[in-house]
């Protein structure tokens, strides 16, 4: 029987395999059962396939639920195996979707509340013939309005957008990417801060010291040229310049 395809397992054969497996627990019987019930898992996974969720991932997760059901099932139960296994398989798939498909990590309570909110919004919209308010949703679910707002806000993190996603930039159909909208660090801000700090520090100098700083650093005159213009020796200019720079360093350090 191990060489048969899943489609060839009849209902009677599947039940017989279950009885035999529960009696002796042989590994080859378990493999036959997994093969026989794989179409059930695939059918359930197909119902939950959407967006970026990979169908193969859902099938693999569903198989975990199938194995768990096979190990726990008791033929003495009054219901058939399919009725027993489906809730477990679907539960595993839903848990995977809840925990693994969010682009950004959010608390588990948010993941659990998010689908409930979506369901209640649809339900209340039909009942009230209008879009429900936050208070309506919170009252219906028995939670606070803050929890509803938090979940709705975090729900936007379910899928992150690629930085290469194109957006329409104008009416002519020209496009830009999200990356084009990301701001860059403007070095001009730090430059402005330095200029303001220096302007304030210059206030600590007397008039002659400021003149020497302006001539030697802003007009790029030599100490001798500055001395000739101010009528003093180069040595005197050098001494005043050194004193002015020390004052500036002290003022900028504060």
C-alpha cells in the first residue's frame, strides 16, 4: 500500500491505516497516512494563500498539524479523523500567518486582536449601516479604545514597502521611488551652529584682537601685513593673535 498515490487511498483504506498505526505505531504506516492526507492539508493551505505568503510554507506548517493530529487521534472517538484533524491543521496555519508574516515585530496581543477588529468592522458596518467608530469596535470586543487605536496603527506594519517601490510624482506619469523621498543629513545645519557659536565667541575679544583675527583668517593677510596696516610689529601681532585664539578656545569650550 506504500506505493499508492494519495488519490488512490479510499476512505476505508485510510481508516484501516489509522487502526493499524494506533495498534503498532510503525513508522511506515505513519508515512502512508501522511501521504494519504496530504491532499487535505494542501486544500486547506490553498484557502489561506494570499499576498506574499508562500503556498509551500503553508503546506509545511499544515503538515505539522497533520502529524500532531495523527499522534493524538483515538479511533474510539465518535467523529472521523478529518473532522478531528482540520481544526488542528487550520490552527497551525493561522498561527504561522499571525506570527511569521508581519514585516515588523509587534506584540502577540496585537497580532491576535488585528483579525478580530477586521471581522468586527465588517459585522458592525452591516448592522449599523455606517462605518463603526473606535468606541463601537472597542465596546463590541470588550477592550479599550487605546488598544483598538494601537492595533490599527501597528496593523500598518503587516507588510513593509520596498524602498524601490515606484510612486507617481506628477500628472504626467513621472515616477520616483520611496528611496528618493528619504532625507539626507544636511551638513549645513552643523555649519550654521559652528558659525553662530564662533560669532558669540568673538564677542569675548576686544576691538584690536577682532581686527587681527579678521585680517589674518578672513582676509588671509600675513602677520607682517596686518602689522603694517595696524602700525605695529609682527611680533606684537603674533602675541595678540595668540591671546585672541586662546580666548576663542575658552569661549567655545563653555
